[in-house]
């Protein structure tokens, strides 16, 4: 099973609270993540110990230029960011290189999979 890993433990609470429901990754990730795929949402360092937060399903993967990412998508990725300038600065720190609005990104939308008993949600 694949994992969507987040390096910063600062995201763990946003993930648990359902405020972070997508991730923006540099490059085309369509070969790795597909609509309907089940993944573990994890937090931890690369090549280090990671903590499982919850299982999730990939709802949609979109590949676009960073300039095409919507303000709502930026906020759903990182609730503390609102503008493209903030996002390019944030991604530049994560990837260790200058990220621009022309860079190709994958916007990966995901939904938590709840475990347990009880009635199933109904779409109306």
C-alpha cells in the first residue's frame, strides 16, 4: 500500500481535524497516485520513523501549473496559506529549490476512511 507522507508533525493536527484534505506535490504524480486508490496518511521524516494518522482514499489527482492552483486548494493544503506567493515560498523550502508559478504540480485530493460501526453516510 502507498502512503501520503507529511514531513512536518505540524500537519498531524490539521489532518486529524479534517482541515487538510489535499496535498500539492511538485511534478506529475499520476504514475504513483490514482483516483480511488487507498493510501495511509502518515507523518514523519524521510528514511525515518513515520506515524500512521489514518487510511484515506484518493478522490482526485489533477496535474496543472502552480499558477492554476486555486486559493481554496492552497488553503486545503495548508490552512495557514492563502496566496500563491506563500505557496511558492513554502514549496521552495520543502523541495530545496526555487519553485515558480510555471512549475507543474499534482493536486491530490483525499478523504479519510473511518473505521467502526454505525450507519453509512447517504448522498442526497
